[in-house]
C-alpha cells in the first residue's frame, strides 16, 4: 500500500505503556509484523504503536499459553514445539504476530480442520481508546437480549455498544469487519476488528499436542480432477475425525496451471520434481499421522486411484523436515513469483501498478462453479491471472498479473463484479486477509453487508472510539 507516513512511532514494553501511548495520542495505528495485504498496517499520519516489544510468553495450566501481542507465530511455535505443543490456526506467513493475527482473525491452510484464530482465543487484554485496560475472557460477557454490550471505562463513564444487525455468511473463514450475532461474546467483537476498537496487548490461546505430520504433493490433470480429489479427501478427513478411518487430512492447498507456469524452473528443481504438464494443477496435502503412517498412505493411494490420478505423489514422511520444507517452499514460491511479476511491471511499465488480488470463499460444494466464475471474470476483462489457495475451505486467491496500469483498474472491476456472485453462492469476498485501508476491500465489505451494515459497524466504532482515534480509515472511511 503506497503513500504511508507516520507522525511518530512508539515501542511500548508493557500494557501500561501501551495505555499511556493511546491516551496521549489523537490518532494511533497498532501494528504487528506489518504483513497485512490490505494496507491495514500502513499509517496515514497516525502515531504507530509497534507491538514488537510485547513478547512475554507463559504456559498456563489447562492447555493454554499467554502470549504478548508482539510474539511472532514462528517463535511461538518454536517455544511450544519444545514442549510438544502446537498452536493450529496459523496463516501461511508465520512471521505474523499474535496481536496482528487476532486483529485480522487470521486463518490458514489448516482452518479446514482447526477453524480460524477466533476459535483459539480464550482471553485478551485490550487497551481502549481512552487508555483504559479491559480484560475480556470468553464466556464472561455476552450481548444483552436487546442486542448490546455495556462497557464501563476507568472514568466511570458507561458506553452502550450495539450489536450490528447483519447476518454473517456461514463460511469457515471470515475477516470482514465486526463479528455480529445475537447473544454474541464480547471477545468476538474485538477479534477481527483490525485495530479499530482497541489495542490487544496479550492473549490466552488454546494449544494442542504437536501433531506428527506428513505432506504429499499431487499432480492432477485438470481443475475437475483436483476438486474431485479434494471432495474425496474431505470425506476421508471427516470420517477419520469421527474415528472411522486413517486418513486425517488437515489441509488441501491448490495451485492452478497458470500459477505453475510462472514458477522458475529452480523452484521445481529445489522441490525435487519435474515441472508438471501445461494443463496440470497441483494439490499439496497436509496429513496428521499419529502412529504408523502405512494405513493412511494406503488409503490415500486408494483415493487417488479412484479419482484417476496416475502419477505417484511426492511425499514428506513424518519427521523428514527437509523434504517437508522443500514441498512447502514450492507452495510459497507461487505468491513470490506472482509478486515478482507485479514488481517487474511496476518497475518497467508504471510505478502506480499494484498487486490486485481477491480473497474469496464459497461453500466447498460451489468451488468448481467459483473457479469457472473467476476465470470467466478475468477473461471477460482481457486479463492475465493466476489462482491458488486453500481449496479444502473453498478459499481461493484469484490474482491479476498486470501488463499495464489499466490492468489494475480492470482487475478491481472484475473482482467487484465477481463478488456479487460469490455472495449469492453463500460465500464471502473477504475470507482471511481482512479489509484494511484498501478501497477495493472496503467496497467488497459494502457489497457484503450493504450501506446499513456499514452504518451498524460505524455505530459500534462510535460507541467505543467516539473521537475516531484507533486505526482511523481502516474497515471504512473516517466519519
Ligand atoms: C506471504 C503472505 C502470506 C499470507 N498468508 C495469509 C494466510 O494464509 N492467512 C491469513 O489470514 N493472512 C495471510 N496473510 C496476511 C497477514 O499475514 C495476516 O493478515 C496477519 O494476520 C497480519 O499479522 P501482522 O502481525 O503482520 O499484523 P499487521 O499487518 O501489522 O496488522 C494488521 C491489522 O491488525 C491491526 N493490529 C496489529 N496488531 C494489533 C494489535 N496488537 N491490536 C490491535 N490491532 C492490531 C493493525 O492495525 C492492522 O489493521 C499473508 C501475508 C503474507 C505477506
């Protein structure tokens, strides 16, 4: 997001220092690792509150960990793994901070099995706009029957916060403004609020025993075959979670042929595989194998055979971290390659060229239809593009590959056009990256909930932050 500027930056080390910084400033932007893809962490003259010095971590009894907002997830996983534990809802970018991932309700490949960040947050400590500290524990405070919360500030002032009336789509991932549901928990209002309602300083997160994992990279001959494989694997996974089968699939990642064609040959060499045929698509499966993996592998072989997948998968067996890293590297090379193409177009053609991408989710049984919609939408606008993402959740990222500045505008128009159809399928145009300060994402939020929905969110914002101090311009324009 170009054009960021700040009037100051502060690196508080304690909740009290965060509170003092918020109380003293007139506009603040809390930031984590600034890996936001929506401009949410790009300041517009605000005082930046960097959370990077809030790094305390403590294991609590009962399968939870208390982590400061500035703890990078990779660091959290390293500390947990040393104790045989794991925090499941990690986004693809593991450098993101605990606070940033809660603020955006981040989700990732394994949301299919584990849900999104929201499902793992038990408690948060949050600094409100006036500098008050609020401790919110799941289960302690729910909205009244009249649809509101009452929050009492340190000053004694009581604020009534109305719960928005819109209905959220029933998808497994959603990062689309404020959570709203009758009788909802107060903690859910802050999770996913992208810094606009309070600064999260620490959180209690649920953790699980570290799973033994294996990976498999499969080549399918077409989108149709990849979707049939994913549907069969989703059924296998559901059976294994009921204790009725060995194939516990926790994620199915998808890379289309157009993205594969953009990968440098070195990416395939490093992964130890030959570049696939021009029309092939790739699936990367993550499986959990508590004991002997032979039953799971036999079942995988049977599923692939039934779906007509001829080529043997490339496997990384549990404990083979080098093989796993090579396969994950291939998956990560995809956004890197497309971002590099955007960067070259920016350098060679027009500095105003920007990444233009969607973050759509549809119910899994509509995913084939959605892929056809994305392809037709881009093709109708004469655009080059590539698609990849978290197929097990129906969450894909159609990306424009720009060859001219007009492609950025055309790409945004195409994404807006597609959004209506995605919503009509029971999906959402804002699955996991959030809304931030992106004009396109804010337009998608209006498309999802309408002007009344935005008015409902503004009413929440006004009640908790009457002077529009926290992350102003994030989610919707300033009042
Ligand atoms: C390569 C790549 C892959 C990605 N893959 C995924 C993915 O799979 N899934 C996914 O969900 N996202 C993904 N993202 C997006 C991004 O990583 C997530 O949105 C992440 O949750 C942001 O965390 P952060 O610490 O970088 O937050 P930032 O980018 O610093 O901030 C994001 C927003 O949260 C607010 N915020 C940050 N910290 C706090 C706090 N302590 N209190 C209140 N508000 C705060 C900011 O004001 C801002 O609005 C990806 C990004 C990259 C670059």
